C-alpha cells in the first residue's frame, strides 16, 4: 500500500484481496483442501494473482476513442472483479 500511495479508503479492497489469497490455501479443517477448491471443484491457480497496488492497464472501449488515442490507460490494481 505504501508504494502505490493509495489512501486509507482503499483498505477494504486490500482486506478483500488478502481474504481471496487466504481462501486459496489448504486447511486442516477441510481435510487439506482449500475453500476455493471446495467451492469450485478445481485447484486454485496461483499464476492469476496480482500484486495489490501495482501498475496495471485498463482497456478503453473502441467507441470512446479515436484512431490515434491510446488503447489503454494506466491504473492501480485494487482487486479482482466480484
């Protein structure tokens, strides 16, 4: 959170991001399965994880841009789509 200079109003997004990561790890309560595995019946893919507060690019819609406008804009990653 410090590197991206996000204010404290984004802490709720950070907590949701951490819970998402915690739910991907196996637990003894579920006989060494993760909550993610129990819900989706497939192993969690850790390659899809992103660093909270890191630089990312969001695509701009073709209807909102001209020929030489940028195809994406710089953003800060604050979590996954729910």
